[in-house]
């Protein structure tokens, strides 16, 4: 749809370095998932009104700091599939996004559980 409306897909990360891209995806996903777990689900923050800002600023920080390294599919495998369909990433690199998303999410869950053993 974007290609139809705009005429061309936005510029992509051409042939990202697999190791750097994987590290960027894991770090970005970890940061986003950990922030979401802490501000939106932790018992200590019940009734807060700042979780949207914290999550939004985390997404913006990850996009600006790590997006040029990997393409920035942080925490969302659907974005990886979408950028592959739009030819902003090659299909052979989708493993980077999937492994980064699942690895970073798992790491964030483990660290959250370690730091907040009473939260279920």
C-alpha cells in the first residue's frame, strides 16, 4: 500500500552486519519490553499515568539510536515481515529480527522476574 501511495518504499538498511543488527535488535527489544513490564504491569506502578510517555520515549530512543543499524523491528516480528514484504529488508535476514525480538523479550522477562519476584 505504501509503495502504491508513495511510489517507492522508504530507504532500507542495505545488507546489515548480522552480528551488529542482532545485538541492536536484542538491546532494543529488551529495553522496550523491560520498560513495558515495569511501567505497565508492575504492582508498584498501579494507577500511574506516565506509562505511555515512558513507552513512547523508549521506542523513539531505540529508533533513533539503533534503527540505522538493523532497521528497527524492535519487539514486533510483524514489523520484520512487513519490511521484508516492502523490500526494505531481504528475506534472508528475517532471522535477525525474529531472534532479536524473541531473545530480547525473553531476556527482559527474566530480568523483570528476577527484580520483581512478587509480580505474577
